[in-house]
C-alpha cells in the first residue's frame, strides 16, 4: 500500500505531504484546487508519460516522492532488486519502498526506485503489481471489448488463467507452423526459380572443379613460363659454374682440389677446414642436380603449357568475377548444396507441415473450447455477483449479463465478450458501450471491481471521480462499496461528493491560497470540526451553514456506523 506521498511544484500544488496509509482515503477540495494533481503525481510514480505542462508555473522542476509498504519477498521486491534498488526493512516480512520522479520544465524526466536511478519503465512494471487506477477515461474504456474481456478473465481466476495459458501455447505452436507453411506455399515459384539458378551455379563450379589456392599457384606458374628463356640462361650458367661439362674449372672441382691440399698438409686444424670444404662440395653437387631438373622441366613445359595455364586461369577468372573470390566459389559448393537440398525438399516439407498444422489445429480447438467453457462459467458468476452489487448501488431493477460468443481466433482466444446492461425492469439488455449513461458506467465499473477484488485482489485502488454523474442515495451506496473494498485493499478516491467522503477512514483536503497574483495549494488531513465544515461545503457550498453541518454530521455518523 501507499504509506505517504510528497508533491512539490506540481500544477498548483507548491508543496504537500499526503499521509495515506491503509483503509479508504477520500481526497476533496474546491474546483481548481488541484485534486487531480494528486492523481497526476501518483501517475508519475507509476511510470506514466510525463508532461512538462504539469510543472508549476515559475518552477524549474516538479518532484513526486512516494513510500510503499511491500512484502520483502515477491515480484515487486524481486524487480526492485533487479533494478539495483533496496527495500528498507520494517519487520513482519515487510519493507518500505521509496520511489521518486522528477520532471523539468523542459520535459526531462528522472526516476529512482529503492534509492537507485531507474528507467520510468521499471515504475510501470511495478505499477501492474501495486495499483489499479480508475478515472472517467477508464469508464469509457469499459465500453471496449478488450477491457470487458480483461475484467472477465481477472474474475475467472486460476481456471481461466490456466486455460488461457494453455490456449496461448497451442496458438503460438499452430501460428508458427501455419506461417512456415504459408511462406513455403506462397513462395513456391520463387523458391523453384532459386533452385534452378543455384543448380546451374553449382554445376558451373563443379565443371571447373577449382582447388583452394589454385589461382595464386597458376599465377606464379604463368610468370615463370612467360620468362622461360631468361630463366633457362640463368639456370644453365649457374649449373655450369657449379659443375661444368667442359674441361674448364668449376666450383665442384675447385672445392675438391682445396680439400685435398689441406688433407695432405697433416695439420689437425686444417683437417677441420678440409671437412667443411667436403660438405660444401656435396652441397654444390646437389644444387647442380636440382638445376639440371629445373632446366629439364623448362624444356618439357614450353609454350604449350603456358597456353594451358592461361586457359585454366581464364576459367577460374570467370568464377572469381561471379562470386568475388575463388574461396567464395568453393564455399558455395557446400552451402549451396545444402540450400538446394532444402529447396528440393519443398514438396515433402509442405506435406509434412500440412499434417503438423492439422494436428496443431486439433489441439488448438480443444484448448479454445476449454477456455470458452471456463469463461462461460465465470461469466455467469460475474453477472450474478455484479447484478447484486448494482442493486445495492441504487439500481434495484438493474440486471447485468456477460455474453461469451464465438469470435475470431487470436492470442486471447476465440471468444467475443460483451457486458450487457438492463438498467430497469422490462428493458432489454444492451451493450454498455451503447446503452449505459455516465453514472451507470461509474457504478458498473465499481461493482465489477468490488466483485473481482474477492478473487483477484489488488493492493491499491485509485478512483478519480468515480462518482461522476451520480448523487443522492446512489452516491451513498458508492461510498459504502468503496469502504467495503477498503476492507481488503487500500482505496484512494478523489471525489466531490460528501456522501462518498463520509465513508472514508482518512479525509484529505486540497486547499488553495492566493495572494492576489499567485495561487498555491497544499494538502491537509481533516478531523473533527474541520472535516464537518468540508463536508458541509461539499453539500451546499457553504462550510458554516447550520443545515449543511447537520446533514454532514448525519453522513459522518452513517459512515462511522458502516465502518
């Protein structure tokens, strides 16, 4: 629950502290005093969109701070810790959660959760666990089919929740298979053309049969063959110098003669050098043999091999130009073959997926029927319970019906949900979207929340002028129902009706002061005579009218007796 809120420079409110606490808190005040700013401030703490127009005129920024009492363990505490925040322990498995939001006049917004800066989105996530806010816009939202379905599903509790979870699992499975099958079927011609192109490309690469690095090797080979004559002269001269076929001295002969001279000298030191000369002689002979092989290769290759190399390079060049590189062409043989196998398997895949879709559709039908059954059962109970509540809300002859009819399939099921209202005897039930007045919508919404709270409790309810369009006995019953709701949850209501405020256990008044040029508002907790005066003002516009004060005391006595 919300323990306390602090507002600064928000709208006409200069600075205010709202001690809220458990039970039913009513917030009243003159028109223009800033009652709605309390709800606006709460909305900022709940991650709603920030509007720089809410910053008080002349102020640099508005600030809202709130203290929540939450459990030490649970989804709220877990999300706070995920965001880096902490709870302040207060015992009994509970802790205080400090939340703040600032809004500058330029429109920049900052938020903190549990003492740590956090995105406004974290506040919005926490809000789903902490608060339900109802205003006149929500009464209009109740006219939508989606809002009516959400209300029914909340009331349905575990049975509807589990049926909906199982349905969604089946629906996602069916939708995934259906999407894949549709893609295959609709793109069959495109995929067939892709297969033909890929088959031709793979055949072209296989005809050439390239090897990794072959283009670089052929380039080097072509360079050598193109300079064959120069290479032949150089290699032949080198071989002749190492090992001459003529009588002229060569390296091998000179090394041999030098070795023999050193060996005949008989000096051990020269013997070592003689051995080194022998090694050089062996190496020179080996090189001469290799040069002879090189020359023989050049003689065998000749111009005809150069032409063959250039032809091969031309073939590889086509692949390089087409695929960017020889490596890419070789890689395509592997990836393209796998893709071609996939494309050629289309007919088999379509047949297989068609069977899988039929099986998934059968499971989906069963899950949809189970969800419809759970909703239909819950709809009857919801209609009966809300009808009873409407009778207590000064609509004695009203009857509510909740229709569950077949609709289009979607993530939320195959049901169309319609809330129908017959406001008096003899009237045919009509959709609340068309047949309910503003005051009737207010009471229908309140009745639904009171009934749902018994099966799906929410820590805090906030009502912004839920009593709009009603008065008299109906307003008294609205106040009585809010007090009843407050027995299980915290209730905060902004109201302009004394009949509603009378049932509050905590009465806050937004009061404005003006010095003739600047208007500022603050918040004050009312008790005793001050509360009686405010109630009189709400009833008659006069806080000191004896008649109004008498009526105010009667209402307060009624509220006290109800509590």
